[in-house]
């Protein structure tokens, strides 16, 4: 039985990837930053900002742990970059030869048209920069260790029934005030979390030796306006309000002041606004043709109908 170490197992994607790996017959060790009340028996609590210790050996590593996409450069360097470096060092020390890394569409920056894996990478926010730096760290493994396999998955906007994105959106729509930046018409590729888990399984089974990069997205790029409007239709609420950037920037400053007064980390940051206004439409042709990936939810409408089932009566 092949064994896999999964970091970030407590997150939206990590939870679903861990479930899929167990269902596919892998022996799983799941790393949590904080153990949940109902932690699986294979769970370990570790702070990945520190060198890994007392972890069972593994044949493969799925690295998903990371910070908030709207965070700044210094915070991401103290979290995402440091965690990746520690995980990579542990893997090298313990003879791991196979790796799958959860990267993001933000490495492309402002996508003109639809991005392919061969397209230029010009990130415009710290999250994209740090993901690209970590991609390069993983690629160095193959250069230094013959016989290794590294798979980089550049994911579109991930959503699902348990996602913070949908819960925040549903709550604000139900409360009647859901501001979003700009026109909402920039193209975006969405992907349901179940399809992300499927992509991990296909990568683990079928990706070739060496370094390979795949976009992970559904079949139909859309826009934030279409996505949020459809959420409102399913929930039976008003449509969201799309505000000019200067007006939303003022709203953001108020949100940050309230968050700090309440001792909470603000969700709406300048980087988060840029995240929502940067085009990131992805081609999924390569992962479909090379790994046999077929999304269960080919567009966001199918995925939202499944994900919001039951939320129409809840916030």
C-alpha cells in the first residue's frame, strides 16, 4: 500500500483530498495545524513553520498547507514559504521521491485571454509571488535528486459546500448587503473542491517523471458577477452590489478598523481586492488530455447547485 503525507489537512481542499486518498487505498498521514474535535486516526498536529519531527515515513507528499491568499508578502514568507521549505527538507531527508504541490492561478498575474501552462508567469499580488517561489523550490528537488517526480497544480478559484467563500457570500447576500469590487466582469476559472481532489488523485497516479505543471479548473471560465448572481438566485436573495473600487476601498478601511477593534484578522484587504479584480481564466486541456481528468462539475452552476443545497435556509 502506497503511503502519502498530506499537509494542510484541516483546510477545505486538504480535508477532501485526504478523504479521496483514503478512498483510493492510500495509507494517509494528515498534518493539521490544530487538531479538530473529530480528527481522523491518522492525524498529527504540527507547526510546519518549525522543522518536522516524529512523522511516519511516506512514499509521497501532497503539500497544501498555506496562509490566507489576501495576506501580505512578509506574512506569506513567514508562513507559506517557510512551511514549504521545512516540508521539502523533511522529504529529502526521508527519501521521498514523489510530490504534488497545490499552487494557484495567481502565479500568472493578469491573464490575457485563457492561460495555458506554458504561458508567462507575472504575478501581481504577494500570494502569486510566493506560490511561484515555492514552485521553484519544488522544481529544484528534481534537479538535485534523480528519479523524483514533482507535480504542480495551479488551481482556479476553489469553492464547495464548506468553503469560507460560499459561507461569507451566502451570509452577506442574506443580510442584504454584499459589496464586491469593480464591475465583476473580469474572467475567472472556478473549480469545485471535489474536482480538485480528483486532480490530486489523477496526478498521483498518472503524472510523468520529472516536473509537470497542470491547470486545475472547470470547463467554462465565467465572471465573479455571474457566480455571485447565481448564488443569489439559488438562495432567493438580492443580487450583490458591485461598487467602484474607490468606494469599496473606503468600505475596506472601515472593515479593517472594525476587525482590529474586535481583535480579528481582517478578511478584506488591498491584496484581497486585487485578488477579486485580476483576470484568471485557465485552460484545463492539458490535465484532461494527459491525466484523464474530467470534472464532475463542468461549470460553476452545477457546482453551486450541489454546494448550496441546504444553505438556502441557512446563513
